[in-house]
């Protein structure tokens, strides 16, 4: 064999939904593995056709708001990696094709990535293993490692309340301290044209944005710093149900979903805030909400493919069809129910909708429009800037009564809700006029 045919060894760190250098367990493990093997470390991300260019139930899987936030986050990540002497390699094909492309210039000895969150990622990781890759998968998006949970995953509590109580009862259980940025080895630019460069110029320009929602870690940290300084956290519990308004709820979900910020960092900052400014129901409540996210992440893993079937993880037969006209009215914000129509128009125009509004439009789709809940979940997937597979499909299944709800579904009184949370009708007028 001639010297120029000997390829350098490389550890690939596959960055899926953890787009940051700090508190990134997979990146830390990949850097350590690369050092141990004296191999290159290649941070790789894939703009996979099954996500970026596919449809489900007739809706795009990655809509403009999500794509834009993702692009901003990837470009910011690339810049952060370059500051460390490394860079980000980006491929537009499936993961296995991307790895073949990478293998043209290096010998991939290991792939390190996040613990799969849902079926697609699980199958993808399984495919890597069957193609002969050594795969290391680590919890990167959660507060707790599986080993820390006070129960075996097969015994995951059936409801959020039981989950939360089990977690809170174990006093020794707290999220590990966020990890520092690891030392990264030098890496040259990817040996094929970078799709980020031309994608950054195109797409999603027509979308109105919620002005403070900009992708990337720096933007997320700056926003979060402003939130903490405003002391909004001390009143969070009273304001978080509002339909709109800066700092009414935390607005952290886009940065958490794209992995620009980690839940453990937010948790640690809330504890530090409590130590400095005092703890109250509101400061606790943000951590309570992060536990909802945590619950849905583990619930998604346990449910696997059942999360996406109509009868859901709980295997309950529910009504709901695919009536095209009713669906179009819901999608267009033309149901005749003002709070639903205003919320749907906001979602389509901006990619954002408050938690309260998400519950109300879901209730309408399922119980008033009589549609299959998965149409709503797919539409949200196409439009939410903060789309997260576990939180989205888990919440939809919950409201539809096929998920982890002890009451077997949630039907909201829409008029009462609108009167309570938008008493002057300001939010509704903004989007209906
Ligand atoms: C039908 C439906 C679909 C949803 N789809 C998504 C989704 O795709 N991505 C997503 O991140 N959230 C989703 N949620 C949960 C929730 O609505 C959003 O996380 C929240 O509105 C984001 O705003 P915020 O960051 O200001 O949240 P806050 O109310 O300030 O909460 C703080 C954080 O806690 C977490 N959180 C709060 N409520 C929930 C919840 N019910 N489930 C899971 N995590 C929660 C989020 O990470 C959030 O950023 C959905 C809820 C419903 C009812």
C-alpha cells in the first residue's frame, strides 16, 4: 500500500439537535475518544432529505421558521467551532450516505452522538451499527442521565405527576453540573461544497419573526441573560399563560429544541438566581416546566413508534378523521372561533404560538373539528420554530387522550379560556384584523 492511500483515522461527532459546544456530553466524549485514538475529530451535521425535504399528511416536515432558526444555529455553531480551530462538516444526504462521503477522506473509527429521542433516530443509529460503525450514544438534551433516574426506564411512571414526584422525592437527584467546552483538534474545511453557504442565502425570507427569536448559542445566551436581569422569573408563574408578550413565558423552547442552550444550564442558572434573589413558586415553576420536557423525552423513547400511531402509546381507539374542508379551515385560521383563528394565524405567520394557545387549537382540532390528532401534530411539526419530536407528539397525544393523561384527554372551553387569558381581546384583534 502506498503512503497516500493510508487514510487518517477519525472520530465523527454527529450533531443532531445539540448545536452547542458547552454542556455537550457527546462532543466531550468524542473529543476524549479522538485524543485516546490519536484520531481526527470531525463534527458532522446532516441536512437529511427525510427531514428537510419530506412531507407527512401533506405538510412539510421542516417548515420555514424551523429551517431558518436551524440555519442560524448551524452557522453560529460553525463559527464557534472555527474559533476553536475546528469546523463543522455539513452534508445534505442521509446519514449513511454522508458517512460514506466522509469515509472518502478518512477512516471513521467511531460515531458519537445523542441518545436517540424517537424512532427515526433510533433506526438511524441501528443502521449505523449494522453497517459496521462503532456508535456511542449519550444523553445530551436531558436534565438527567438514564442511570440517574429513580426507576428503570421500562418502569417509567405512567403520568407526569408520578414522574415528577419520583424525581423530586429522591433528594440526592439533581442534574449534573454543565460541562465545559472540550479541547478540539484542528480540522480543515469539508472536502465538498458546503450546503450551509448557499442555503443561508435562500428560503424563509418572507416569514415574520418573533423579533427576539434568533438561532445560535450567543443569541440564546444574550436573550436568557436579559430575561434573568429583568426579574421576570420571580413572576413567571403568574404570567406564563399569556398569549403573547416578551418575558411573559420564558420563550426558551427554540434554543432548547435546537440545542443551543441546555436544560441543565437553565436549571443551574435558576438555582443561582434563587440563591441571589430568593426562591418562590415562580422560580420553582420554570424547573417544573423543564421536568415536563424531561418527562416527554423519556416517554418518547419508551413509546417509540407507538407515539405516531392514531391510538397512541396507550392504544386507545379514538375518533377523528381527515376531513379536508375542516382541516383547511383550522389551518387557515377560519374556524369561526376567534381565539383558535388568531392563534393559527400567528403560528403560520411567525412559527410561534404560546403554550396556552397550543392547547386550545389542539382541543379544537380534536374535539370540535373532529379530526385525527396526528394532522395537528404534523401541522405543528411543519410550522413551529421550536419543534421537538418528543414534546410535540407527546403533548398532542396527551390532549387527544392517547398519551400519558390520567384523565384520558383534555377538552378546553375555548370561550372561557379566551375570556380568562385575553380579557380585552387584544391578542385576538391583533391577528384577526
Ligand atoms: C400541542 C402542543 C404541542 C407542543 N409542541 C412543542 C414542541 O414541538 N416543542 C416544544 O419545545 N414544546 C412544545 N410544546 C410545549 C410548550 O407549549 C412549549 O414548550 C412552550 O409553549 C414554549 O414556550 P416557552 O419556552 O415560553 O415555555 P415556558 O412555559 O416558559 O416553559 C419553559 C420550558 O419548559 C418546557 N416546557 C414547558 N411546557 C412544556 C410541555 N407542555 N411539554 C414539554 N415541554 C414543556 C419547554 O422546554 C419550555 O421552553 C407543545 C405543547 C402543546 C400543547
